[in-house]
């Protein structure tokens, strides 16, 4: 991978959820449960379960966000009925980050990233950039996604699996030491799992030292580094 500069970071903690697995066992405030969709609640539980999240900058990555809310608004407008205030408030990509910030009293700020099938990868790059800008402030990356509902599912190629992955990233200290580099993708690769799911497997497999994920625009390379004794 010539001429590709690497950036270094550590994954301090993580939490994940997928359909068919139990919800993360953590009690969240009413604010994070009321009016929030089932997927949104799983995403909020993941972050709430992680130490450091109350003082961290939050990056949210999602291909579609909570698109079902947007679709509900469009259907209400088409039917000339009143739009649900809850759907309107929580339909934007950074809505979950806003709820987390309010519940924690967290003033570090947050950013939402939507970059198609590479949303997780670009979200992670944004999170690492935040660490470079403020190394003493940990960053939480929250990635969540689900397939588009009908009739928009025909445009969802490849369709993402429903998933939630939350990571606490730090510039140094304890955690899994990793580096990230990327180069232009020369060909469009077929993926059997999402980049977020592949990255989670990578984290949970200490013997695996490298991971490559090919996207529509970039080829992403992660490398695991030895920890100091």
C-alpha cells in the first residue's frame, strides 16, 4: 500500500447489537426511551453502556439513519394529515446524538456522517480526525443502520443488515492499538458483511492483525499493533 499515510488510535471499549441477539443490559433514562424507535433504543443502549461516553465527543455514522420516520412524514404529507412531532424531531441523522448529549449534559459536540455503504468507514475517519484535533478528549463513534423499507428497498444496493456498533476511541492509553489507512478503490468489491460487522469481528479476534474493506470509493486498511509491556 504505497504512498498511503496511516493514522493511529486506540479502541478503548465497544458495544454491539444485531437482530436475534439480546438487548444490551443497561438501564437508560426515560429521555432515551420515549418516542425512540426500536433500532434507536438499541443504539442508545450501546453508547450508554460505555464508560467515558458522558465526556466524549460523539460521531454518528449511518447510511440511512431512521429512514422509517422520514417515510412516515412523507406518507402523512401525501395523505394531507398532521405530521407527527416526534417523527419530525427524531428524523434527522444527528437526533440520537442530540438525545445523548442532553441526557449526559455533554457539551463536547457531535457530528453526523452519511456516506452510503462506506458510512462506518468515513465515520471512523471523522472520529480519528477529532482525536488528532483534541487528543485529550475521547471520541464515541456510534454506527447504526437498517435496510430501507418498501418501496425504497429497490434502491438499497447492497442492502445493509440492521446493526449497531459503538466504540470509545482514544489517542493513547489503554485499549486496542490500531492504525487506519486508505487508498482509492480500483474495483467495486462485493461484500458479504458490512464494514462495521467486519471491523467488530476484527476487534474480537486478537490473532487477526490486518483487515481490508473495499468500498465504492476507497479501500480501507486497518492494522493491529503490538501493545507495550
